[in-house]
């Protein structure tokens, strides 16, 4: 799946992107700390494994995010919707030099539109660690609503469990709440 917005290009990651992905994530440990799955330190081997896993996966909604420019696009992050057993979960990361520019919201909104239209996704959840309120603002802009639940979630980069605030997709909030209760 390829998705374009006014400012961004979302596309599958290729092995040739490994060095750029590694530089973007390794340049700031806060990126990995704000996610559940990204290790820190983040090596070139980690980036290559991440990109190989994307290419081998049957699930098509894990994309790299590039800023569209008059020259070559610049990698700014990644966004994905992943099956999690009871529905689907939205996740994203943005390189620090692009924080505060609306890229997370723009990329996630585009992916959510594509996922709903092409794959008919209806139960989408997300969450953020309690010490990352900026991610909660992104989720609210996307129409997600806090569920009132805080759960302990593993963070690879932190090496342990961290409190995570859960959200359900506002468009299907009632269905999302049922999915959360089933989890």
C-alpha cells in the first residue's frame, strides 16, 4: 500500500531504507522509549530485521513515512496498524527533528482512512505511555477516545513494564470498548 498526503508519502519499507531508519531511531533514545517494540540502542541489524519482517508479513499496514520535498523524500518516521488478537492496534514513531509538525497525526490519519476503506477495519485501538502525553494529543486529534483504562505494558527499550493509557477509535468507540473488554 502506498499513501500520499499533501506533505507525506507512506510506503512499505525496503531493505535499502535500513541505514536511514537506524539513523532516525538511534539518533534519539526517546523514540524507542516511547514505543513498546523498538530496542535501544537501535542498531543497523535491528533496522534490517524490522524491514525484513515488514516484507515477509502477510499484513500490509506497516509503512515508513517520508516528507515529500522537491528533491528526494526525507524519512520522518513509521506508522502501522497491526492485528493483536482482538482487533487492531495503531502505532507510530516520528524522528525527533520532526516532532511538533503534525506528521504523526497526518500519517496516522491517512493510514486509518486507507485501512478502513480497503480492509474494512472496525476495531482499532492504541495507547501511549503515561509519560508521553504528546502521543495522547495525537490520538485525540485522530478521533480516538480514552477508555479510562491504564494497563502495564512492556517496553523493550526500557526493559520493563510501563503504565500505558488505552484509547479506542472514536468512529467505532463502542465496538472498540467491547474489543478492549474482551482482551
